[in-house]
C-alpha cells in the first residue's frame, strides 16, 4: 500500500440523491358521500369505486420499495392502503398526524424524521391540498402540475426535512 494511504477512508459519492428519502403521499380513495352518511365521519368507508382504486394501488406501487405504511386513523384512509399492506406483508400504522385538519404540519413530522424512508402516508384532501401549495411555493413544481384527486399519489424525494423533488401519479 502506498505510504500515507493505509488510513485513508473511502469517500462518499457526491450525489444529492444518496441523501434523499422517499415518501408516497396517497389521498384516500373514493368514499361514500358525506351528505349521505349519517354516522361518525371517521368511520365512513370507501365506496365500491374506492375499493377498486385501493386494490389497483397494489399494481401502481409494484416498482416502488416500501418499508412502512402510515395512515390517518379514518377508516377510508386505512382501507385505501390495506390491500397494499397485505401485498407487502406490512402493517398499517394509524397516525393522528395524517388526519383531517392536521395539514402540512402532520406530514412535516414524517419528513423531518431521518429514520424514515420508502414510506407510504395515507391522508386526506385538505392535507394533500396544502402539500401541493407548499410544493409550488418551494418551486418544486409549477402551479397546475399534478393535483389531489381521490386515490392519487405524490412521490416525494425529501432532502433534510423538505421535499426536493415531486412527481404526481393520478388515481388508478
């Protein structure tokens, strides 16, 4: 070995991607109408169309590595990712931070955890709306790119604690 190199350490590749972590933010699939539901809104289930969308998410996620799945505790959000969890032999972890009304702050708690990577987050329209607004403000996407339809997914690469890249996948 050349003199002076016996203690040399390998250098990390100078790639920002190596520091990125992936999150998949899923808006719950189509649920029954709020107006026609007389029970507790947290227990409002997916409609038949929503059940099909949830099943189709399994195919949509085939190319993605998934380590964990978190969901709003609302039934429709859990039902949206249950087929995916079964297919990947993972548990759906309920998280109040993903519930309606918790907004972007709830998502940011996940993004800020450096131990999380390849994580699915099932949430609500108001949360996804705030995410899209934030992505536009940060210049990650342009206004009008993507959306927040029921059953759709945002694939995010997070550097540090904020999204650096985003790609929208329409609902199946």
